[in-house]
């Protein structure tokens, strides 16, 4: 198989070509967790192929830099899962599993939300965040879909966006169970998928149709 063909069949954001002729490889992660075996495999390829080490990207991904093309397929195979494990990304803070302020299981909710979203295709790559408390460290309010844990349940936000035209999401539900939150998210996304323009992000969609239209669709 040609190298170009090999790269094209990998998951998105698995490998990037650099100007100096080398490649970067991005190990696949879920909620920022790397199991010990995968960590050992990454350390192994860095040592075996004399690479510089690993780097944390601005998007908080782990990146292996400077991989020569001739060993790229071997490196990818040895590292294990690479690139986006799921089409729609859900970032999470530690929540009750590791933060003293945590009020909800944000890691578990994020993993479940990834599964819930895995077969849904949109014109955009959907970004979601699950935070274990209103401090919102997983940036839930500036994601297409956000979960924010509180003492009495989850708050659901929709239509947030970071970047150049930042927008704070609108609240669709408060103090709901995880199942109720997912039902709200599913209905909001169904409405968005049926009515959004090509590649229109949820933030721009909500600005165009109005949040009341989204709220009416989830009733
Ligand atoms: S959002 Fe809350 S629970 Fe999550 S890391 Fe921040 S302070 Fe901790």
C-alpha cells in the first residue's frame, strides 16, 4: 500500500504531514485518558525510532512528532488507536472521579454521550463538553452541546461556540437526570440536523432560527 493510501484510510486527525517531510501521529484518546499499555507503546516507539518525544497540542491532544515516512505504518501500528476515536468529540473534566468540587460524574457522562452521538452525522464535527460542576472546566458553555453537573442533576446547554465568533450556549434544561439530558440533546440535534444549512455550526444556527424554535422542538 502506498503511504498516501495508508494515511487516507486512518481515522481523521491520526496523521499529519509536516513541511520537513516527517509526520505527526496523534494517539487516540477518550476523555484525555491513556491506558498504561498505550502509554508504554508510545514510549516504546519514541525510544525505538529515536524520536524527540511527545507534545501536548493546543487542543490538548498528545502528539508524536518527527516520524519519518518510511517507518510511519510501523509506528501507527505499534501505538494502537490513533486519531479521532469518535466522529463527535466530547471533552470532560474529572468531575467526582478526581476533583474536590465535582458534583456529577462528568467522565462517565462524556463517555456515554460519545456513544450516544457516535452514529450521528452532521455537516460539522460536533463538539461537546461535560463538566462536573458550574466551574465548567470542560468548556461546556462554548460547545455545541454542553452538560454541567449540579447537586440536583445536569444542566444542558446548546449552541455554544469558541474561536473567532465565540457564543455562549443557551440552556435547554436544568436539574435533569443523564437520561433526560440525553433525550433533550437528541431532540435538539434532530431539529438542528433537519434544519441547519450546509456546515452551519449550532451557534450560527441558533442565532438564525432563534432559541425559542429549538425549545419548541424539544417539548
Ligand atoms: S468543572 Fe468543576 S468538577 Fe470539573 S474540574 Fe472544574 S471545578 Fe472540578
